[in-house]
C-alpha cells in the first residue's frame, strides 16, 4: 500500500481524499491555515482539515511552503511514495516537488492544456466550451504545465453553472484519480507531454470580476452569469446599490445596454444585441427575489439604467 501525503483545501478536494483513504495509506494531509469565513468572520477549518482529523490523519497547515525549511522537513519525514494534490491553494516549490520518488500527482479541473490556472471551471463555461473534464498530471515548476497521466471529458449542460460543474468535476476527478494512481505507482503509465501551443489560461478570479458589462452580447452575459454562480456572482449597480444577477434566458428584442424593460410578467435587460432576462435579483443585504416580486417592491426599476 502506497504512502501518500494529500494536499488540498476546499470542498472540491474531499472526494479525492476519500478515494485515497479507501485504497492507500494517507500518512498526512497538508491544507491551508484556518481562516475567518462568512458574515460572522469566525475562524473555520478547511473541509480537508475536518475530514482528515475525522479520519485520524495528521494535518499540516503552513502559511507558505516556499522557504519554509521546517515545513519541508516535516513533509520529508513522512517518507511518502507520492504526494497527491487537489485544489491545495499554494504553488509548490521545487524543494517539495523533489521529495517523493513517484513525484507529485495533481488533479486539475480542465482538459489540459486548455485552461491552465486557478479558475478553469468558470473559464470553460464563460467561453462557451462544449466540454470540460479532469486531468491527472504531474506537477513541475511551471503553472499546470507538467506531463499528463490521464484525462476524462464530460459535456457541459446548457444550464451548467460554475457550482454544478464544480460538483461534477470533483467526483469525476476523484474517480479518475482512483483509477490512474495505481497504474502510475506500478510503472504502467507513460506521461504524455502537453502541447504548449494549445494552452489557454484561466487566472484567479477576484470578486470584481463579476461586474457585468451590458454592452457585451446577450450570449456572453448569459454564460458569464452562469459561470460565476455561486461565486464570485455576477452583479451590476442600480442607484448606487450592488445588485446581484442570477442565471436567466435570452429573449428576442432590444433595448439600450443596461436598460430594464418589462417583459412577459418579469423583466428583461438590454445588452449589446438581444435581451437578457434573469431568474432572480438581489440587492445587497436584502432577500433574493423573483423579477415579478422585485418590480412589485421596486416599481421604479422598470426603465432603470443599470451599471450606474
């Protein structure tokens, strides 16, 4: 049974950790430090930390690994055959990559080399990709540039959101990891180099990335709203207030970009070409509302110019 150090932090990593626990000797888990979360800003443990502690696995939480000789020595002491990474949240320095004799195996939530980087799930939806998937790869010094051990694709549903694809790929990736790791450890898999000419990048998202540019096409806006649900969430401004926009549909017709019109008992918003009709709206600090309920409470919303 292989000795494995697992590195992961959020909910996405849990299925992979659970798969490893069934088949390997997970000797330690590395995860991000406890951090304040939510409106209360209570200090919370990461999902991986909670799961590891429940399984009786030692947990390491270095704030950073680069230049951290004590943390690197602690990792080396576990004498792991392989490190397995799933959404850890830190770039691993060469001193860590060189420790296990079977290397560092990483689950990446895209079909590499498309969408290297921190936000591949949202990037695939926003770009209108027909498929996404998971890649099992070896980490090296470059950003998601290492050779690949396995890939598996799934088609994106028309209504796919960042949240729904996240959940699908967490499970798909864990299954692929469970199938691939034994073959890699036994020397049965030859890594395949990525074609760098086909590489695209999905940089880390910040909250302000969700602001809608109403001059874009309705299709671009519709994909963006789905991609950024549930985070960072698409939004606009109305009368100085932060207004969250939830996934919706395209409608024929036109209005000024950002102009709100009444349509079919709800609302539609002008874009660079057609109309976009959101399913829900939410002013910061208020309840989520159906469009019909929103205009009942805020009748001045009809005719409003969003983005101001």
